[in-house]
C-alpha cells in the first residue's frame, strides 16, 4: 500500500466539465446537467483501496448529512479496471447498491477526468462553491488505516459547514493521503 498525497490544485480553480456513466443507473451524467447547488463535492475513490475502505462509511454519512442543506456529492473512480477488476463498473454498481450510496458513483474509463481535476490518490476530495470554484482540496481527517484515530471527517466537514454557512474556509488545508490512482500504461 504505497501512500500518495493529493496534488493540492490551486484554490479558485473552476471545476472541469465531464460526462461520465453513473454505474448504478447506466446513464450519463455531466457537470452541466447537475442542478445548481450551494456546494459540489467531487470525491475520487475506488472499491479496492484500503484508505477508501477505511473512510467509506463516513463518506456515506457526509452525503446523507449535507444533502438537504444544498450539497451535491459525486464519487468518481478513475482506476484502470482491466488491471484492477475490483474497480470495474459492475463492481462499482454492486458497492453502490450494497451501501445505498447517497451519491452517484461514476466511472472515468479514459482517466481524462482525473487528469483534468489533478486527482492523484484515492480518496481525493474537491469541494466547489455554487459558482463551481474550488474552495477545499484536502484530507477528510487525520485518521488512516491502522491508526488509532477514529474517522470523523472533521477537516472536510468543517469546510462544508463553512461553505454552506457563508463563512470563510481556511486556506490552511492538509493534503489527502491514499493509494495512487491506478493509471493505464
């Protein structure tokens, strides 16, 4: 399990467009097709990564907790599904159904979306304001697989709370840490 940090894309960056398949429904979903929202959280995750498995229940809670307050959440897997069959669209759909994910789980087969967002690891978080400008790109919290720190989502939750309450989000943000995205060769 090689740990990779997020690239810490510059704050203020505009969310790149995309059109990807929602593995649960088979329908294409694009950035432009999303309803306006106070905030948009895009999470690069995958099925097999121990870092993601460690935090996945908290991601589900975040999706549920903030939905009614105007936060739209999306998860994207950009891993090479041929080399990592656990990250295939069929397995993504299974996970989505098993956990009743409260957000679409999209497949980035070409990996172009991960590249456009500057995603480097799983999990990698990108929080955008209602104008789709990046306001947070950092860790969920200080917990890691095998650590004694309980998963709380504290860093990401604080950023979301500030965004939805109209408060300034600290620019002091710690990078996310996880498995590297499994790039095609």
